[in-house]
C-alpha cells in the first residue's frame, strides 16, 4: 500500500528556546544553514554559495518608538553586500518601500521580527507594482547568490487585518505580497515564520536556481472579513525552483505555478485550508503564451482544501470572473507534470483539471475551448477521504476539447467519499483508457 511507502514529511523547523538580540550570542544564529533539495531536485539546481566573511556582520539597530526602519536596513545591505551578512535580530517596522534587487553574494539572518506598517493609503501609492494579476509588494529581493534564513525563529508579519477589512469594503483594493523574490539568480529562503499577509505570502518571479525550505505560513482574520487570495507560493517566469518541507495554513493555493514556470519540485508539504497544489491559472491574457513544464509534486499532505492536485486554465473567450481577476483567450501549454503521493483529508476534490477556470457557463466554455494544450500529466499514489460536498464524486477531469488534453493518466488512486459509496469521477473529453478510476460522463 502507498501508505507504507510514502510518508508525508512534517516540516522540521528548528525550535530555539531563547534567541539573543545580538549575533555575539550563538554564532549559529547568523550562520547560513546547509539546505539541500531532497529527495528530488529539478536536475538543474547547481549553484554553490561561497562562505561569507566572518568579520562582515551588519546588525541593524531598530529606530526608537517603532519608526520606519527601511532606511537603516537599506544601508546595512549596501555595507555588507558582496561577501557579508546582514543581521535582523530585533523588532523592526518597514513603513516605506524597500528595493533590495541589487544584492550579490550576501546572507540575510532574520532572527527577529519584521513588521509592515498598516498605512494603506500610503502603501497603495508607493508599493512596487507588477502587471501580472496586479501584484504589488512592500519590498523585494533580487540579484545573485542571496540566502535568507531565520533558523525557525525569524518572523515576517504582514499585519494583514486592515487589508482584509479594506478589501471587504472595496474589492478592487490592491494588496501587497508579503515576500517577493524578483530576478534572483541562485539563493535560498529557509527557516522563516510568515504570518498574516495582505494577499499572497510569496511570489518568486523572474528567478532561477532557488531553494525554499522549512517555512511556516499562517493566516487568520480576527473578524468576519476573511483573508483572501493568501497563496502560499506563486512561481512566475522562473526556472529550477524547489519548495519543500514546510507547513502551510492558508486560504488559497498552497503552491501555484503561474505562467512560464519550468523545472519545479514541490515536496514534503503539509497544506491545510488551501485550494491545492495548482498549475495555473494559465491563459488569462489573450496576447500571452503561457508555459508550465517539468513539474514534480511529491509527498504532500492536503487537508480541508477545495482541491488536492489541481490544473486550471482559462477558456478561449474573455471571462469576467471577479474584480481584479478576469480574462481568457490566452494560449500556451502545460506539459510533463506529475503529482506523486498525496494524502487527502476532507478535500472537496482530490483532483481537479479544468479548462473552464472562471467561466460558469459551460456551454460557452465548450463553444470557445481553451487555447491551452495540456499533455503528459500523471496523477498517482493518492489516498484518503474527501469532504461531503460532492459525495460520491471525488474528482473531476474536464477538458473543453479532446484535442486539447493528451496523455492524461491516473494510477493507484484510492480516494473514497465519506459516505462509503463507490467513488466516482467526472471525466469529460479524456482518454479513459489511461485513467484507472471510475469515470462517469
């Protein structure tokens, strides 16, 4: 049985009883941990970070009375760039945008807490802004050979509640990503605790050769206004990325592979309350050609989610889905994606493949099938019990045109509905001979 051969890795986050506010207390807190991609790697991950100077530590002293620390942090990065280590070991507030995309050969020890100011009116005019899905950010890291680590005690606090309240009143409010890598060539992010982002937790954009490991993500609203769009990680225009051994409690995609994500490994995650490990959404912009290729998702625990394994692409016609999220008509392909080993606990769908993302009118979707080709997809070694929502159905694989879905396979799937009835699957425009599941039309 798969249960005895694949075990979901609970992220081993270091627990340190007491951390001093100085690197002189325990040199281990400012020493980069050794992290490797295991058991799988993209095969293209080959950068090696040289040791940093043992005499170049730039410890940032926080301003008094919780003032803006962005300026002092920026000075520290300039001073210790190219061979040193920046140490953030106290309580900081970032109240203005911080562009750290000039870095090279530097380590960043975050063993304190970085808070982001809650002045929404200021941030909406001063955030870093991106065209893709109107993404914005407080700060961003980029350059070459940058390692950011927290040894299990470092905290990034997005102070998201005012943003949740603001979005409930105005659904067009642009909310920033908590942590953004933009144009980073070689590096790592490890051992951090991230809480209450205004929107996505992490965006890895325009980057290559990155490993993310031993991260804890947690979000929660304190009132009736929910924390929305809190993706754990989104990869975009990035190659050779590993995300592993982490615990995620959020309310949207646990991990999402956005356009032009290639050679990605995701392994050993515990995801709770999410929308699954998702390819897409893709094909949103009519003028764009989107690619997701060579993705391996391994050994995942998925609980209380809308989906376990998910592939979502837009139809071939413009769709007005929701504020700040509409589109369709884009082209491209999804190729060579494998989901191998996933436990399901109270998920609505164990697997969802759809070419009608954002479009509720299936007649219209079928009239204008997606321009995205989905091929060489394998779902295997999955077990568990779904939620009651679609009982006895446990999954759905729906292609808007048979020519757009090629070599979609499902093997060793033992997911059952809570009623104990025979599990059924919605399969449309699929080659059912490749699906070892009980398909219904």
